């Protein structure tokens, strides 16, 4: 980010943004000698044509005049207006005066008559004046730079603090709306209420991620509930690799360890998260719910319940806990014995009725859960989420599973794997060797 070349400039940018936000609310918060200030009842941001309305405050003239979020106020009584001229254009009118407000709404010019009221002294404490949300109110602090929005920080203790944002993530969408300015970001959350689901699409490096949180209003916080001990449900079985550790219990999966390099970490999951649902359904029904490019998991944390979209390629990890430990142990590793040839992956043998086979004429195969670095499967381009349906032309079945199909080959053999990937069959040649 060329516009943030040093920590000092970064701090100055944050300070400038905070000052700009204060100006954007100047009509509501400015200190002035006047004891009575004429008040329209909008929250706004600067726009080329005037004031971009980012929120309409309840029980105010703006609401009575049917001003709307996204309107641009271009003039008051025919006099052009900008953020820096609010005092000169609005405050010179007496309280109780009806003024004509010129607007742009979806590109069309409109006029509305609005009767100015006195700005309430209890504007920020009286719930009668329902204050629209903005991104800072939910605990997310953004910076605008070269026509892009970046995460500068999060409010400690807020929902967004636990959601997995990284500094300088670029915000692309909020609740499905493309955003590139602070005003657009505020508009995207203005109609939400506390408890609503809130979704962000962010760019991190060359990837796009979806981060989901539960909306909260951090401006008027209730006293936090008394601390309750974190439940530690009993884990019956476990899955572990260098990148992630998962514990499986009755109706839950516990994230026991997760590396920043793992795709679940990139999606927002953290150590000690408890996964309780998949696509809104109990974990026990997980094997029937994996469709599409992403899966929504419901996570319990000490701060509350969160939802994350995780890559579908991680689905197999959720299936391991559905098997008896003995069967899971038998099938999860493929050929890492020192005298046995190896593909170098973890897999899950799918049932014939698995929804992974929907839309195909297949009913048998092994779902790849993890590809081990440095071993043949990785070298051949096998990916997590692939379904291996045959080895050297021989079907992978429940009776002769992937392990058995590989077992009798010799080091140096090249075997062709028939692989179902994203609904298409492909052939992959793999050179087997002994794992070292």
C-alpha cells in the first residue's frame, strides 16, 4: 500500500480518518457557542455532489421528510452544500423553519420539504432517536486509500475482533454490496440491527475470503455477563497433522490446533473454536450437506456464536469424526509404513449413497482430506477435495479401498488414478515410492 509507507504515516492516516468521521457527523456532534442548533437528522459523508446520506435518524425531520440512505443532499433552499459548509448553509435557518432540500436519488433529482428541529441534547442517549449503525459502531475500523477500503483495526471484545480479520485486508463487499469508500461501507450496515448476520468479502493477497459475524452495536454496550467457565466437552477421537488438530465429540468438533497456513485458519477459525453445525444442521448430518464451493460452519467461542464460510475441500475433515475410532484409524492414512509404497495423503472412503456422487453415475470412491507435502500425491497434483474412484483402472470400493488398491504396487511404479474433481473426471499419473 503505497499510501501507507511508514508507521508514522499510518498513524496520521488513522487520525485523519477519525477527524473526517467527526466532520461527517458535524451536525450532530460539533461543539458550538449556540445553545440551539438547527437539525435535519441525517448522518452523512462527503460526496462530490454534496452530502451522502449514510443514515437517517429516527424521529427526526429527515425521517418525516422521507430522506433515505444513499440519497445525496445537493442543496438547501437552493444553496449548494458540502460537508465543510453545513454551518453556513443549514445553521443560518431558524429552528422550526421549513426548508426545501434538493436530492439526488439513484441519479434522479428530487426535492423534499423539511422542517428543522432543535438538535436534541440527549440525541446519543435517548433510544427514541434510533441511530443507524456504521462500520465503526460494530467494531471495525477501516481506512480509504486509492479508492480501496482496508482494515486498520478492530475493537477489542467485539464480535469482529474474533472473526479473523487481518490488518490491511481489503474490504470488497459488505452484505453483498460492493464497497470502495467509507460512506458506502456505512450505508451497507446502516439498516442492520443488533443480532443480524453480517457478511464481509475481503481480499487477502491473491485470495478472496468470506468472513461472517453477528452484528452488534458497540456504542451503547450493556454490562457484559458474568464470566461462565468454558465448557470442555469430552473428545472421543482426534485428527492431527502438522497444520491442524481436531477433536471429535458428541455433536461437536474442537479445533485443538491450527496453523496460519491452513485454509481453515484463513477462513477465520482459531484454536479452541467449537464447531457445532454445518450449513445450519447438526454435525451428525454433515455428510449430507457438502455441496458447492464453500461450507458454512457455526462456531462457539467465549464471546458468542459465529459463522464462517470454509472451503469445501476441508469437508472431509468433518467426516472423520463420524466413524468409529478403529475404522477411522484404519482408513485415514494411506501407506506411510516404511516398507510400503505411498501416495501420501489422508482420505475418507465414501458411502455409495454419499451426496458427493449426486449428478454422476458413480457410487464408490475415496475423498481426499489432506495431501502430505513432499510425497507422490502432491507431486502429481492431487488436491484436497478430490475423489479418487479408480487406481490403474480398478474401482476403489468399500471392500477394496484405496489402501488395498495401492498396496501391491512397487516403488517406482506409475499408476493412473481416475479422479472426480469439481464434477469432472480427470486422469492423474502418480509415481509411487516408499515414504521416508
